[in-house]
C-alpha cells in the first residue's frame, strides 16, 4: 500500500492563500475547518511525535485513514508556529484535541483541524505536566510536582490541584473517579484515586513499584509499569485492578496497552542492551479473563517485532491497530497499520521523532 505525503501540496496552497480539501466524500458540515488555513476531511487522525528532549522539535502529523495521505507538522501549517518541546500526551474530548507538552510545560486545546483555541502554561511550582483526561467539561492533568490539576475544558483556566503521589503519570476517569499511577521515578508504588465531584483528597492503594500507564477496557482498569527502580531488573508487569476490593491480578508482561471492545491489546517490547529489541503481542479477553498468547498481528513486517515500539493504538471506530516504531534522533518514526482482524495494511512515516500517541476524529 503506497502512502502519499501532502506537505509540498499544502505549502503551495498556503502560499496561494487557499486551503487544502481532501477528495473524500465528506459531510457538508465541516465546521472544524472554520479558521483553518488547511482544510481537513471528515476522517482525521492526528499523531503526536514526542521529539528529542530540549530540541523543541515535537510536532503533530495529520493522517487521512481513507486515502493514506499525510501532512507533516500540521500544527505549524495551521498556526504558523512550532509546537514546542517534548510532546507527552494527546487526547480528544468534545471534538477538540488536547496536547500536553512536558518540556515546554503547557497544555493546549486545538479544534478539530488543529487550530489552537486555548493554552495554559504551568508554573515551576505547579510542575511539569505529564498526562491528561477530560470529563464533564473539565480537563485533569498529572503534574510532576505530585499533583493532579483541574482546568476548564474550553478556556483551560486553572481551577484547583489535589496532591497525589510522587511523579504521577497516566490518568483515567471511570465511574466518577480519577485514577492515576505514581512512578516516583522508580520509588513510588501507588495508585491514587480521587472522587471527581469532591476533588479534594486522594486515596492511595499500593499496586507495584514504578507503575507508568493505566487504561480502561470494558469498564475495567489495567495498569502497566516497570516493576522496579533502575538499575534493578525491570519485570514489566501488566495487572488488572479491582476498584471494589482494591486488589490487583497479574495478567502478564507488557510495555504498551490499547483497548477495543472487550479486548485488551498488549505489546511487550524488550531489550537486554537497549539496542536490540524483541516484541511479542498478545490479547486479554476482559469478559472471560483469558490470555491469548497468539500475536494479534498477521503478516507483520519484521520491524514491528525487532524495532523499538513506542506506541500502540486502536481506532475506536473500526478497531484498526496502529504500531509506532521510533528511531530516536536517527530519523522520523514509522507507523504500521493493521485491520481489526490483524491483517497488515501498510506503513508510513510518522512525520517526526518518537511517535507516542494518536487520536481519531470523524
């Protein structure tokens, strides 16, 4: 499958003062393009490229899943400025896009075409932001100061902070509660739980050392992390957390997770020397509690089993699976796309260094 890069066309159209409109059978109501120098089609995928620390080279790439066309650095094309340093997290809420910039220490709200609408810069005292989740008109951001901040989802006006653990990482909302994991850079082992309505104090539950990620799948919570502090050997546990009993059940090992329907997708990318990598893929059925160690990818290129996997995402609309491979400073990352049944579709450049997140709009 051949993918075409549209950056040259976009720049030409921008020079003529015109917007690009993809040749898709889109809805007439394309209000997301209001005020956008580059008009985008109905089906929109945005990829966050982390970049290199201190280099201010994070960016967003636009991808059209129907045609395979891409626009590198769509944020620059739409806003005339660069995104900043170390893009950490990318979420979508109420047809908007939120980007968390760890190095540049801000969160930004973009409309559905990637045009900036609001921004909040965190102070040194508040700490550097890591991950975000949105619910009921609010955005909640974990901060390395050991807090979770609440902001208005539209204006990004800061409202309040609640102390959690050390170096909180990923955060989710489930059934009226916020759950965030605290890595402590290897020296915390707790999950923090905050009642959304009160947003005043956090309950802490020990899970395992150095947790990094938490996601929801079929109304259940799953946590992944290192399982130890460097330089101790990492065990990379993946566990299911029961919010009623406050207990965990280990599922296996993994470094990345994604959810679709009743299925948790897990990738375990392991390197004994941080140079050579081996990645295995398996699934967990939330309904039955069954682990299927058969890879969910078919006819996969060798790069997805020997490269450094940096991202695993699933399109919530159709179940298509995307695997991101990083080459760090050696060049742009690569994205490998598979159908929901695991059939390999094709690959394309991520448009920047270290692809670490995707959001899907239609």
